[in-house]
């Protein structure tokens, strides 16, 4: 997407009435940048040479129960909502699709659920300072939110799923539902194989 197209898109967003959810997907954030890869390497304490790849084929972690690391979610409210959902899943769906366990660290986990916010150092998103009004009437600054399902390997990371969108930091329910819906899909697809 060219800078002009991005600018026109953002002007359209600014001039369009904003929904109560205040969520937007910006195409320029959909591609992984070197800055994003560096943040992932740093967050997972990996060397600069570690590979970060997006898995295109249907490969699923096969452990039973599937151990999920939720400590990679820095927002304690969202981390608790995801943990509560895992407990609910185990009560209602584990017999049919498999059980989920919560792992305390990456070494014991089969998959990591990650969510963080990050304003890129360059680009129009940071310069424009986009805002929206939340359901409580408070004006919130829109920031990029990065969400992932990641498998840690000895030589790097495999991204099973990634979503980047603009929203405000305190939108907890949507963020948790986005992650848990993806975990649910993973478990249901895994049960088919």
C-alpha cells in the first residue's frame, strides 16, 4: 500500500463516524516488519539469528493436554479472561476436543498466546494520533495491538496465527475473545486430525 493510499484511508477513517468498538485493521500493519521481529526475539529472549516464520500449512501441536502459556499477555485483565476461558473450555469441551493446560513458562508450553501493544517508531499511525470514543464516552487513543498464537522452537518461533488491528488499550473483552476464538478453532481443527 503506498503512502498516499494509506493517508487517504486514514483520512477516510478520521472523517467517518466511529463505531463503539473502535477497531480498525490497517493493511500496512499486516506485514511483519523488522521492528516487530526484533520485539518478538527480545520478548522470547531469542538471539538475533533466530528465525521467525509464519506457518502456512495445517500443523498443530499434538501434545495432550495442549499446554498454553498465557504469561505472554502483559495485560492482567486479558490474561485472567483467557485463563478463565481455558477453565471453562476444560469443563465443557475437553472431552470432545481435548484438554488445555496452563503452562507457567515457555519451556513447558506447547503454544504461547501473545498480545501486546506497540506504536511503530516510523509511519503515519504514530504521527496522526488517531482517537475514538469508547462505549463509556471517553476519548481513547488508538494504538496497534498485536495478537498471536506462537510455537516456540529451539531455533526460533513459528507463528500459527497473527492479527494486528488498531484499538484502544482498555478494550479487554474483544481482545480476550479474539484470542480464545483462535484457540477454540485450533483445538477443533486439531481434533479432526
